[in-house]
């Protein structure tokens, strides 16, 4: 099973960068050894400990454990909401790591969690009975990764479909800010590019349905240079 960093490399990074803090090498060893339930229990104990409850890493390990468990059927009965809990604890982690002190060390994990989450979210969004679940997923994604512009677009779509127009408009403003901060779309991770492309298509279609074709073209143009070679985006652009 793929791991996000090797044990030795990860320990080196943590010891060198965070020598003044508890580095949770015990959680790392349990996680690498795929002892997810033990790692989960120990990490949860840290989140409640008087000296460690404000630390970010135990929440991150809980998220990673839940995510790995969500892939294995042997955990399905006892942890039926493991994937959702992975997002939940990723949010809790990010609230503790507002300055992204550790965030960049886990790029592979964020890419994998993003991909699994937006795929589930889009499936729910296409189901009239699943919109609330889609909204929960994309809301969680913006919680643990607010710099991901496509997540804001998809959250807005969930809100518009839930007749929460004001909330949707606020999410579009957050999207505008996140995209501006990101700069060149081509520099975004591949998972974020895919979500952004899908979000732009959905939002443009939504605007057209509201009679706002010019605004739809304005937003679609944001992805024109990057996505025109992809059939679904090209089809959208030609329809505008």
C-alpha cells in the first residue's frame, strides 16, 4: 500500500523542522505499520490530553487513518462513515494548523483525499436526493483546503441547488479570491485542476439556465487556456 512519505524521511523532516514540539513518531510508526485502529485510538487520546489537545498532528493522523480504513472492507461494519470522518478530522486539523506549518508535508494525502471527496461529491450532486450530502462534502473540502478554488465552485452549486442563493454568492466570492491567489491554473495540482474544470462547466451551465450567458462565458473563459483541449470543456465553450 502506498504511503505518503517513507518512515525515515518523514521522521527526518519532523525532527529537523519541529524539534521543539512533540512530533508524534509513535503515531507515525503505527500508521506506517497499517495499525490504523491503534493509531486512531492513540491519536484521539492526544486530542483530549491537556498538553496535546491544541496540537494539529493528532487530528491529521486521525484523518489519514479514517481514509485508509475507508478503502478496506474489513472496517466497513465498525466504521461505516470512515471517509466522511476523514474529511471531518482534516477540517479539525486545519483549524489547528492555520499557518500551514505542516500542511505542505502531506501533498500526496491532500491530492488523494481531494480526489476521493470530489468524486463522491459530484455523484451526490447529480442525485436530487444527495444534494445535502454533496454540500457536506464540499463544505468539508473548503474547510481543510480553502485554497482549492474548485471546491468553492462546487459548494456554491450545492447551495444554489438547495435554494441558498446568498450562501452560494458568498462561495463564488471565495472562489474568486482563491483563484486569484492561485495564479496560473496550470500550476495547480492535477486533482485541483480537474475539480476546477468540472466546477466551471457546472457553474457556466447554471448561469445559462438563469439567462446569464455573458456571465457564463466570463467564468468559462477563466479555464479556456488550460482546458480547451478537453472535450467536455470545449463542448461548453462552443455552446456559449
